[in-house]
């Protein structure tokens, strides 16, 4: 593959796209293939929709104008992204972790945008396809790039670091996420710490939470900035003091305070003052069912149903237990737990009982199999809808949390 020729085609395009259904005229189409799809079958459709150039692996298309044929289109996409990243030569902040990646990424962008032109990962496009697409969205006006990196097995973060080549990096936390792929909590720690390994080998710098003893230990031989001291005053919504300034935010949950501390650390690293950092943090409004605070008649809803694992589930329950008045937890199954599913779901039930949550409602196959005399269980969402055990006359704080596949935002329809 002639990377310079392909890069020239990219530069004259209106961006890169991998799905002909939403392809826009002037975009460069990369025909990715997988177990259940073959992008090569849509080359003609891409041109019909106005694609400026096509990258595919079908030798039969080699003679067509504006077509680059490669052996592996995914590898070509990744190489193009890295080539573009190096051409721009801008500082990149890479982040990973078990919980809070996307929220922390958005907070970092909100902070840095007070002073710089910043672009970052859209949504959660944080895998081997999403990271290259993120890099290719950066342009000459971008002063700082923020790249979220996700993983569900060892070696994945190392691969993404080779593509994105971050100059700065942070790990939000180590938690019991994707245990099926990582094999254990220790596997999670090894996999996420591949970001530190990359920074160590490439003279990068880490941003490390001042209160996270394990992160401090794992990054001790790295050049690093430890997050500043910030004093949490309230968790719903989060309010804190930072360098004598009181900052009120639109996020809920003490577990999000650490994410804010990390974003503040990144801001300080890039020369922002406390007032600028505070303005950025207070401007961020959560969306997409991530720690959203929603008021519905007599209910105050903590909507945190984008994803869930044992670590984030416990943190959300602990935050709920701190709220005044009647508390309700509506919890959905946690996915990708493998052989850990049964004990981890039982542990969540036990934890909710210890915290004395007033009403606990469990949805899903795994939670249905747990043992408890005090909770209410439903095997399916449809079963729950037939007789939802929530009083409309009740004034309560309601936590809604579960893995994405449970789609628990549907609960809002009955509140």
C-alpha cells in the first residue's frame, strides 16, 4: 500500500466512513469486513452515494478509478490514522479504565476547550475501529486530541496505543469489568496498565489520581502529574472547592468526583487556571444515560443505565444510600461476567441489603437467580412492566442502573 497516495486521497476527501448507509458525498469509504458482513459488496453503492475514494480488499476492483486495493482494510485504516496523527504532530491525551472513561473524556474536553481547539472520541468509539476514526477526525485546527481507549482483553490497549501514540495518559480506575475477557481483576489491571507501559517506553507523561494508591504505585517510575486537592462538598449534584473557588456541576454521584479531579489534572498540565478548569467542569451536562439527574414528578431519578459492572454498581448504590428520604434501586443484569456472573450478582444484592436501600428491584436472568428475602425480582423487562412495584404517590430517589443490553432507560416510561 502506498500510504502517501492514500493520504492524498484522504486529504482531498470530506472524511472517512465505513458504512454506506450513512455515507455522505465526498467521503472516503473503507470497506471493512467481519464474520457477518463484507464491505466489499458495497463498493458500487459507495460510489453511487458520492464517495470520493474507496479502500477495499477486492482485487476485481483494482482497475476502477479512485480505488485502493489492500490486503487488509482494517490495517489500512489504522495505518492511515497513525500517519495522519504524525502529520498533525499534536499532543494527544489517551485514557482508559474500567469505569468512567467516557464521562472523564467529556470532562477533559470541556476543560481544555476553555483555552484550546480540542477534538476527541465521539460517543464511545473507543476500539480498534473507533480509535482510527477518531484520529482521522482531527484536522489542522485541532490543538489537542483526546482519545478514549476501551478493551475487553489483554493486549488491546497496547495495540490502540500503537495506533494513537498518546503523549499523555490516564487510567480512571481498575474495576471488575469485562472479567470474561480479562479472566480476573488482575487481568484487568495488567490490560489497562498497558497504557503506562506505552508511556514509559515513549517518554510520555501520566496523570494520576492523588487518592488512588494502586495507580500511584504502578506509575511511580513514570513522569507524572498527580491530581490537585479538591474538597467535595456535595454529591447530588457534585459541588466542590478548588483553590478557594466553589464549583457546582451538573453531575451526580461521588464516584464522578474522581473523574473531575483527573480532568482538572489534565487542565493544569496544559496551563489552565483554576477558574478556567472550574468553568469547564461546571459546563458539562451528562447525556446518554450516564449519571443523569432527572426530576419526574415525585421522583428524583439517577439515570446511569449506559453500562454496569460490579465496581460501578457498588459505587452507584453507595451514592444512593447517601440520599435523604426513600431510596429505590432498579438494577439490571451486568454483562460479560463469564464464570463470575453468579457470585458477583449475589454480591451486589448483599451490598444493597447492607446499605439499607429501602426498595431494591432486580431485572434480568442473572439477578433473578440471586437469593434474598427482601428484594423484588423479575426475569424479563416484560414481566416487570406487567406489574411494576413502584408507587406513583411515593416521593423517592430512584437509581436506574444496568448494562447497555438491558436498555433500562425504558423504566422512565412508567415513572
